[in-house]
C-alpha cells in the first residue's frame, strides 16, 4: 500500500545543514496497522509532511498503491493531534468538506454517509451542532470518522490522542480498535505511547533521534480482535521492554 | 434564563440612573437660571423643538442616512474586495500595504475641502469622503483576519489536499469574518461622523448642515435636536452591524458572542 524508499531530508544548506531523516524506508501493507514510535526530534512530523506531500524529500521516493506521490498532496486521509474541525461548519459539515476536498462529487450521498456514521458512533444528535459544543474526546471521534470516510486508502494518524486525558485516551483506543477491526484500512500511526502502539498495531517501528532512521521492528503477536486486558499477557511486558530499550538506545526518552 | 435577564438588567440600570441624574441636573441648571437658555437649552425645550420641527428633522435625517449608507456600503465593499485581492496577491500586498498604513495617519476628513473643490457641492464629493473614511478600517481588519488563519487548520487542510482556492474559501475567508465585523463596527461609527462633517462643508441638506445653520441662526434647541438625532442614527447603525454579526457569525460560543464589543 504505502512504500517509503530511502527517504532523506535535510533542512538548511552547506555546513549548517541539519539532517532530520536519513535513508528511512518503511512500508504499510493493505489493511495493516503500523505504528511509528520515536523520541522527540526523530523527524516523525517531517516524515508525515513528506508522505502528505507538503514537503519534498532530499532523496528517496514515496508511493501509495504503486503510484509515485513524492511531493504530491491529496493522497492520504489525515487525523491530526488537534481535532482541527472548522468552527464555522457543523459536525456533519466538517466531514462532508473533507470528502469533497478528496474529490467526492455527490453532495447528497456524502451528507447521508456522514449522518449515518455519526449516528452509528452515537454522535447523531450533534450532526448539526457546531464543534465548540463537543468535548475533546467527541471532537477526536469526529476527526477520526472524517479520516475513515475519506476515499484515500491510507490513513495517517498523527498522535491522535496525545492531547486527551489518560482515561479518555484508553476509551478512545478501544473505540478506534472496535471500528477499525470492522472496517480495515491501511494505517500509519505516530505515537509517544508504547502501550498505545502495542494495543493498536500489527507492527511497531522504532525510530532513532536525529537523523531519524528505523532501529527496530516489532511484529505484534496478539490476535484480533484485541482483548482489553492485553497487559495480563506475558509477552506484553517483554515487548514493552524491548521497545523501551530501543528508544533508550535511540537517544533520549520518549 | 431568568438569571440572564437579571444580569442584563443589572448591567443596564447603573448607567441609566447616571444618565437620568445628568439630565435632571441639566434641566434644573437651566430652569433655576444657572445658565442662560440661549446658550445651553434645557433638555425639555430640545425635545419640544424636535417635535415641533419633526418633518424637517426627518427629511434631513433621511439625507444623512442616505449619504452614510451609500458611503459605508461602498467603502466596506471596496475594502472587502481590496483586502481579498491583496491577500491573494502577496507581491502586490508587500508594495501597497505599507502605504495604506501610512495613509491611515492622514485624517481623511481634512480631504473634505479638497473633495468639494474637485467635485463641487453635490452628493458625489460627500459620498467619496465617507467611502474613503470607511474603507481603511475594513481593509486593515479584513487583511489581518485573512492572514491569521489557524495554522493547525491550515496544516490539516493542506495535508488532505486543499489548494490555494480551497484554503481561501473554506478557511481564510470564514475565519476572517469576525475580524471583518470588528472593522465594520469601527467603519460604521466613522461613516456617520464623516457624513455629518461632509454636510458641514456644503450645508444645504442633511443633519450636519441643519445643525450648523441652526447654530448660526441662534437656534440652539434645533442644533441640539439635530445633534441628538445624529447620535441616535449612529447608535442604530452600530446596533444593526452587531445584529448582523450575530446572524452571520453564529458558530461562536454564546459567552463569547455576548462580550464581543466590550
């Protein structure tokens, strides 16, 4: 699905140039959930800007579904850390706008889709409300739906629950899993949380600090649908330890 | 609900009481002969005079309102369009915008006599003056709104593939409406002042002209009645803009909307 091949990115030029990513390669298969975990300054945000096409890499190629998208925008569905709902559009209107920017032409059908899904996740009564009435968790649910319903096959989730309190965060992870396991999409998730990465993903990639490069890859062995009490599994703490050590070796705390 | 009513009442009565006390003091000052009535007329006399010449006052108020609305509408529309153009053409903006800011330091009303010299005593020079006065606050507020779009929203929209036009229509323009209205509120107050000033230059029609002719003719009650009406027109137009803002910018939380012009 997603193929990132030998991406390097430097900012500045000459002796002051700073290499943020160095020869990074990764891939996400169809319907696979991959997490990217790394210390601050490992170039995670830069990587997302590159995949999103907002910046072009100094070298290397990015392809989605076999098509080269290096430096091209509009090929991914995106869920940022802040819900980023337009305050002047209703909850449903925000979802509809994302689908229209993605090239959906049929207004009536996207409206019906948005409303059907909002009802399905228990936000039906907020369809025509403005986003300021939503709680942080509700806003992130809308933001996730907006990305899920977008027609692009690859979803980039950029620390989607980073700004939520611990309890809401756990609930949101379960909620996201319950939807994603029924409606599988290719997902690349950036996170700071080892538990979140293990709970959600099929594979975890550990990134080193600047310049960012992949130092470890963990295939998460837990069967799907995932149990809520994975931490009772012996392998949980073993994998947690392995990722933790990887991050320590990668230079700096989480 | 009841609570809200109470709080708005408690906000209204103190200034209302002070105003009533001032009017009472003014009335007694004239009635008791502390000041001569030909110098400062009593409030009751002003109201009586206003009722007596009501049709003429209304005719002049009509002229002033017409001039204000044409000038304000023209100035606001020109300001809106120019702000959008300058925003979409950053190169032009870099050349033109500093000059706009500089020109704001020139009190536009001093151009009044020049406009009269160039365009005579008709409606045109007056309208042009009001347009020029209203134009600047709208351009400045709107441009600031357009260029201060939320960076997180911009980043999100760019990531999902929004181009320059989509960003303008979906993000920058709706996001600048709050700024636009703060510019419009300034402009509408200016528009009444500048319309009255323009009428002073050619005092044939309008409240400004009526006021200056009345004071020259030693009819202070009429001058005060005209002044009172100018204040009322100004407040009404300001209220109209606030009302429009509530209607257009309806996505904001109630608490914010209530204190928007505080």
